[in-house]
C-alpha cells in the first residue's frame, strides 16, 4: 500500500468513517486519536457558534458536528477556517429534519462574522477627519453591512423564538481590534450601502440620494440625519477618506 492510501485509510478510521483498517493498529490507541481529533473539531465549532449551540438539543448538536467531521470536505488546513466550513455544511442541511430553528443559517452567519473580522488582514486607509460636501469616502474592509430576515442579534436561550423582521446590522472591528455590533435604521443602512457600492462617493452625492429616496422628508432633517450618521461612522473608523 502506498503512502497516500495509508494516510487516507487512517484518516477515515480517525473519523470513524470506516469499519475496518487495512493495517493492524491497537484499538485502544486508535480510540484515543479518534476522541482527540473529534474533540478538537467540536471545541472549535462550539466556540464559534455558542448561541446556536445553546439553542439545539445537545444530542442533536453532537450528531451534527459528528456528521460534519465525517462527511464535509474541508479544503483549508487552518483551524481558524473550521467555522467557515461548518457554516458551509449547515447550508447543505434540511433544517427541519435536523430539528434546527428556521433562523439557524442567519444566526450562524452572524456568529461566524465575529471570528472572520477578528482575524481579517485588511488595509487601514486614512481616517475621515474633515467633513464637507466634497469629502470623498470609502468603506473600511473591517466592517460588514448586513441584512437578515430575523433579529439575530437578539436571539438567545431567553429569546429563542423571535418574530421574523428585516434587520439591518453593522459588524466592525474597532481601533482596539475588538469586534463591535450596531443595529441600523433602514435609512442609515441605505447610506452605508451607497458608500459600500461606490468607492470615493462624495458627501453631497449621499444627500442627493437621500433626498430622491425620501422627498417628503424635511430637508433640514435629512441634512442633520446624514451629518450625524456620517460623523458617527467616521469616528468609529467604519468609513474612511478615499
């Protein structure tokens, strides 16, 4: 047997995906490795998705992670990417069959983002310190603008069955490299989305977009709304100078 075949069979044995081994190995030793490998994967998944785990029956969760460990092909060799592969795996499942809440995929994505942004290597453009009509803006790579059909940030063991509603969230890494979360109004989400879509967009352009989208709104109210929120986003480093 060549080296590749030996490694493949040993890997299948570690996953408990094979009933027999083509070479002799003491059962006690194999079981130690099986337990160590699974516990490592189980630990990384539990750490990345603590809220989702708390809402699923422990036996179902254990089976879910076990099936992921055995069957999902993980392309990355890095431990930090295990959570992303588990998120991919969830997308292939029949949630009802696994007795998982309807919002499981959205909640899992929201939880995964914290680790993703915490480990993201991104550029740090100059902060936006001066604001006028000709100020050019760009979106910071360490921030994610999100829309979910569920209030995922409010889901917990104490609130396991929220009503479905469109929810706009902003998840970002602050100047201290801590991941923070903000809930946005639909208007502020529109402002953010315009900056995401167009690098170098000018402050004056944003005002024109708001005015065309909400023509019935008092113009001075729009000016204050835009100015206050752009200042807030700039102070947090979410929008930068372009």
